[in-house]
């Protein structure tokens, strides 16, 4: 992440940065369960250094808010804008519309330092597999850091002038509030992405400078601290995530403070570690872009040779961007303030405008027959162009959330989440569609007329419902079990990009993939619980090698997001299932 200058350069801090960025990279490669904590080390370092700069400048009466933000801009903006434009360019070549649309959102948000807010709204869980395919997913941390920079100097300007000791009390109070929110907040997603829950990580670094920087630590303490930090990163201790994060921040702060007296500590100040620390911001910015696109184009399970190639590419790009982007823009003698502002503003406007336009047309810049998408269907007309046809198709089911009509058609009630919604689409695409009346309930517990629809229904379909939960519903809603069937789960890998980019393969339309871990196991549990009252969608398509198809027989994607069905996917399963309703039972292949 961003390097923050101090009055006197310390090699050991670059060494600590090296540990942090390598931990993050290896975490995203799948080797280091706690490597994500490297970001929190960066936060602690940033808090320490930024406080040192502001505090010392205020003491010398030469602090300038404009100069502060110009320095931050010089260190962060050029590389962020450049890498986001590169990601946008690559995405335009290789990505499917939905994924490219999401990338466009991220480019726009990243350039405005709000990708953490975007991810909070759109993505939810940071740990979800789908995020591994997002080239700018990692810029959430820049959003946190920049939002901190916007707030932090004003705290000093408000309280430093009155009494210098007052600033430490204010920071301590704000840190405690943030820490309490972090430990006792109920929304884990909000806690992960929001500045109010992360404030203490940076402010603890600031407090470390104000309260402890002039205290002399024993060299042994410094050595113990580095060992503790490494243990937290590299050993998966059986502790809650909040505790691990708190510990890494505290020990990182004291490591930075204590090492101030021991700049000759060889582990952190060796040439290799120091250089990795110097290019750590570039490494951080490039690593996810390289890894996300490699997953999208090559494989999500790289072998040793591929991992080595990825690392070489990440380091090569990082060295180049450090030498030709970071260093020149940080040097006021090479690029003056006016040139810097004009350049950054121009490229930022280009990046945001391009990203907004491409987002407004739903990321559709070419025909994708596999998804039944045509570029000609999309026009830039004040955002009124056709966007996600799959969302539009699936959303129609919500119109069926109503009572049955008075027709003599067979009454079919479908209850449950988006997988139940998919099954309703299968029924609508089947040969039964003219003979049945479908009613859909998303949340049975919050449906006012659920009992009425249940009593009127001839057939009831749940999806992915555990038997113990169904038994509670049976009592609560007086359900006749003879009417009830449970529909199993489904999965088609992690991302369609890797299949889409194999067009030159002669077996392109016959590609198959293994189901992601957990889905098949869950399906087996449902099947065992429900017996002959279970509809096994996976069983219809899985082969002896436990692989399933990606495309229908006419080469259309079965799923646009590897979980939910396209219209072609619904038609495909309707033909395979061949449901027929009798008086009090169903018959299917």
C-alpha cells in the first residue's frame, strides 16, 4: 500500500512493509490463511508515519493541509489510476458482460476512493469465492485509508493548538469507540469495509508514535515482537478473527516503535526486504489484477510453475511501475504541482468517464451468443439501454408472489430462495406451463397469506430445505406432506470467464467442470433426508467423474453466474426433468 514519508528514512519500516505485502500476496494465492492481516499491518504503519509527519510539522508551525493532500495524491493517485485503466483495458478484451460491468463500477469507485463502499453494497462477504475474480477487489483498503486521511488532519487542527497532550486523549477516545464498534458490531460485512470500524487500526499507529516513540526499548523486545507478528501471520491460531486482527495491529505498532532504536536489525533491513518494502504499493496494486485475470483466463488452481510465473509477472510489473510511475510522480523536481494536477485530473476523468459509459451499457461491448446477448440490443441512451437480461428474466418470478387465481389449472406453490425461483422458471419453461398456475413465496415466515396459498396448492416445492426446518414449517403452517417435494442444490464452478476464453478449443461447447466443494455434499444430505420426495437436479447432469456441463446442447451457458439459471438453462433442465403431475404425485425422469 501507499508509502508515507517520514523526516528520517527507516529501512526497518520497509522491511515490515515487505512482510505485510508478501503475506497478502500469498494469502490470495491460497497459501497463508492469516495473510490477509498484512493489510492491517499496513494500516498500523500508515497511522504511525502520518501522525509523525503531522505532529512534527505542527510542532514546527509549518503544517499545510494543501501540502499534506498533495503529498498523499502524489504517492497514491498515479499508480491507482494507471492500474485501474490497465484492468479496464484487459477486462474489455476477456470479460463477460456481467463481470465487465462490475469491473467498470470498481474502476469508477476506486478512482474516487470508495471501492470499500461499493463492495459493501454489492458484494457482501469479502471471503466469497466470486471476489477472487475481481481485479480491483483489493482497493477496498485504499478507500479506508483515504477516508482516514480526509478525517485525520482535522482532528489535529482542532485539538493540537489548545494543548498538545489533548490530541492523545482525543485519539484514544476515538480509538476506543472504534474498537468497541469493531468487537461488538453484529454486521461482519459492515465491520470489514467501513472506516468507523477500522479507524482504531490507523489511530493506534498514531498513538504509538505520540505515547511511545521516545521510550527506549530493549533490542530483545524488538526481536520478540517480530517473532510474534510472524507467528500470527503464519500460524493459524484458534482465535476469533477480531482477536487476530487486534493482536496484529498492537504488535505491529510496538514493532515499528521499538525498532526505531535498532535500525541495524538485519532481518528487516536486508537489501531484499527493504527493496520489496519500497515497491510494496506497486506489489499490492498489481498482485490482485494479475491473479484475478489469471483465474479468469487460465485456471483457479495454478500449479507450482504457474505460481512462479505469476509471481515473476507481479514483481516485474511492480518494479517497472515503481521506477516509471511512483518515483517520478513523487519527485516535485521532475513533475511540478501544476503538471501533476493536470495529468492526474485528466486521466482520472478519462478513467471515470469511460468506466461510467461502459457500465451504463451493461458491460456489453460485443455479441455473446452463449448468453443470448447482442451488442445491438444496447444503446447509450441516458442509462436506458438493456442491462442484465438474466436479472430481468429471473425477476419476473417475483410477479407471481400472489394468491392463486380461480382457474381450474393445477396449483403449484414454490417456496424459497433464488434456487427455488430457478425451479419456478424450469416449470414455466416446461411442457406443463399452460396447465399449471404458479404462486411464488420468497420468505414463508413473512408472507401474510402463506397458510391460504399452502392450503389451496396441489403441489408445493421447497428448495434446499433441511428436514428439521421443514418439520417446523409443517406444524406452523399446517402443511400436508403429501403435497411437498424438495428441490436440490446446483453449481457450475466459480466463474464462466475461464470457459468463455477457450473458444479455440474444438470441444468448447462440451466443456465440463467439477462442482465446487460443499454443493454435492449438501445435495447428498437433502437426498438422504427426503428420499423419493427429492428432485435431484445435479443427478440429472453429473457423470461418473463427478463433472457437470457448462453449456446446453445448443452451446448456451446453463448459468450466467455459476449458480442461477439462464433462460436457456431453465429450458435445458425442463427437458431433462420431464415432470408430469398426476392426481397426488409427480413423475420425472
